[in-house]
């Protein structure tokens, strides 16, 4: 599915000031067979003709985006070409870098308020938000939007709803270890049993690459192989331009020790004996999880890809 197909139409719709709203959209988005329009096209709100400025039109569109969508219609909710594509364009507009937080919050609050009235739509759309905004493998991964979404969602559920505790737990994780903040301290142990803390870990050249991993995890294995074969990283560690701390976060001590000989030379390798996971100190929703810290253990990059970390290090 072309996730940006409707977004092009939305941009044209926002930029059009003379044509009647809806018709400009239809010329870009309407299929040739008018009998199937409702089944294939997201029901966008009609922007008043009195709104001629692009930002005003965008604000109206985002605020009223879901007003014509029937959340009680399970067939419509299940239609990915309508619902999922509409959602993708919705979050793409919210995340385009020009939307103010008050508009983003109001738009997400309006969306949540509308879909929670249908239990079926709630299940589908909440799952969609998780998949697109909170999955680090998603091209739309956006913790900022996801945080505002969760805060908006909590307002719509009664306090006794069992889901509230899960939402608050995730929010707590989202607010931790963000760029510019102090990385949460934790204790880890070296292979000889020596006890250390993140705060007390020496850092060379004001950069510490912090890696949470599990050698039995396939994606961890792939990233570790990539890092181990990276001559530039090895040279940076050898020449004191960077420190690397790799922390095993699972509870299988035998598996951890078995994989120790494969870890690159010069790295600090330890196990936290599951303290991070059990204490929810870091958001380990996907493994491996990489952070770039400065010498004072402040977060430079949070849960970033190895490629992004390499780019950040190489420009210094």
C-alpha cells in the first residue's frame, strides 16, 4: 500500500484556496467508479471556504479529521485502504514538524474521544497506534506523538479500567532517559563478579555507547556482528575516542557467559541480573537497545539505530 498516496492529496487540499474544499480533494483521490467512493476513500471533513491560509486549513483539517468517520461500522474499520491509510496520513501531518503541540494534542484528543465509544474500533485503532508509533521498526516510530496519544487516551477511560495502569507504565518509561536528560543509573556485574554502576563507569572522549543486549536474540546477534566487524568502531575504542558498555539484561547467566568470548575486545561487558527489566529503568521494548551518552552520562541519542549512532560519532 502506498502510505503517502493520500498525503499528496491532503497537501494539495490544504494549499488550494479558491476551489471548494472536498472537490479539489476528490479530483486527486476519487476513483473513476463513483459507486465505490465511500468504500475506498477516507471521509475527509470539508474545510470552510472562508479559511484561505494554509495553516488555518491544516488546523481545521486535523481538528475535524475524524468527524465523518463512522467508528461503529466494523466493515469500514476493517478496510485498511480507508482506516489505516487515513491514520497514516493523520500522523504524517501531525509529525511534519510544523504542527504546534496544542494542535497535536487537540487532534489526538478528538480522535481518542470518538473511537473509544466503540469497543471494536478501540481494539483496532489502539493496536494501530502501537504498531505505527511505538514499534521501533516502524518508519513512523514517534515517541513524542505516542506520549501525547497515551495521555489523551487515559482521559477517555474510567480510572478503574484495567488498561490505565498499562498506559501509565508506558508513559513512565517514555519520560525516562530522553535526550538531554541524565541516564538512569543502574548496577551491573563483570564476569569476575566485580560490581559497577553506570554512574561510575569511566568514559573516554566524552562518549559512551551503551548497549542492552541478549546473545540469544536474533536481532541482537545481527547487530553485534555488525558492530564487531566495524573497523571504524574498533579503532575508535582502541584509540580512546569512545567507550562501549554492553549490558546483558536477561536472567540466563550460562547463556551470557557462553557468548562472552565473542564480544569485541576493549568493550566493558556486564550483566545487570535483570535489574533493569524488573525495575523498568529503561524501555527495552525491542532488543538490542542502543543509547549514546556523554561523559556525564547524559543522553545524546535514545534507543537509536547503530547507523544513526555511527553518523553521530563520525561528525565529532
